[in-house]
């Protein structure tokens, strides 16, 4: 391989290996190199996200993703360790628009390749931010941040570059208290954030709750000054009263990119 694989590197499986119950596109961490002198063609022990560990003696089945060892270690840290004493979070949900149609058009092989690029781009962006990836649900990311400002930074960057021009996403952002249970986040704020994400429109793909917007207003970050926030009253599933949400104009995101 072009880049030497080391321990803690993140790799992706390039083909189905049914006898090992591994599927094309699975992402894992190298936990041991059995033959260090043969890291380009020797034996590797890889732990995949489904919990399976397997060794590879032919690295043609694997490709290294562009993550640093530091990022990989951080990724494996527990949510509770990252959160510390805080019980207040800024939560982000992302979702690929029209994923079923696109997947059907491309077929499983190309669609999986596209998802791998999309996942790699998200994690590349996360690596420079103080955040914790909670999980991937289908093609959707659930990521928690300490502040709404950082959450919006991620949303803007990921919306602007999803890893492939064929992929467009919608994003929901909310701030509130939540409970950590078994390395996951639970509570009304989690459900609320997902409902906020569902309010994305063609004009506004990134949507903030009223609370998240108030945090953005308090910070007045210079890098967000070009953004246009459009208010709207929305009926969110499961919530009786109409809720105020704020969409980020797609046109203003383009203006922000041009200014940066």
C-alpha cells in the first residue's frame, strides 16, 4: 500500500468477506500488527465497528483512511469521559437527502463506496473539533458538541463538503440536557433534535432550534456574521405546541465560503 499501516490506523474493507461476517465498507481500527516488518503486506489484526476482530494476510482487501492515531484514540474514548461533569450538550443530527433513490440508482457497490467517502469526510472534520461521534444510524451521523457554535461550524463545513458532490445533507442542531446511558445519549432533547433536522427545506438545509439560535446570537462569532437565519414556526411530531426553528439560508452559506 502507498501508506504504511500502523497500530491505531483506521481502515476500510474493500470487499465482502462472508466467512468472517464482514461486509464491504466496514470501518475498523488496527489493534495489532503481527508482523511489523511487513506492515505493507504482512499480518494485521483489525477490530471492526461490529465488534469482530479478524486478521488479514493480504492488505489488498483494506485501504487506510486519512485519520491520525491521535484521532483514533479519541474516537474510542467513552462518551462519559469526554463529557465530564456536563449534562448539557449541543447535539447534531445529519441525514443524506434522497439516499434511497441515490442508492438504488448507483447499486450497492457504488453506494457503499460513496458512503465510505462521506463517513471519512465527516470524521476528518470532527478530528479538528471538540466533539464526540455517538453513532451512525444508517447514513445519518449523531454527533455531540460542547457548544452550539462548534456544532454550527461542523454543520456548515460538512454541508459544504460531504465527501462527494452527489451527496447533499440536511442538519438539525439543538442544545439541552441529556442523559448518558451505555455510551449513548438519551432524553427529550435527542428526540427534539431529530425533529428539528426534519424541518430542513430546499432553501434551508441546516436548521437550528430556538435555543441553539439564542446561543449563536450570544456568541456573535465573526465567522458566522454573513449567515442569514430565517425564522419559522413548525409543528414537530410528538410535541403539542408549535415550535420556533431557524433555517440557515443556503445562499448565505455560499457567501460565507466565499469570504473565508
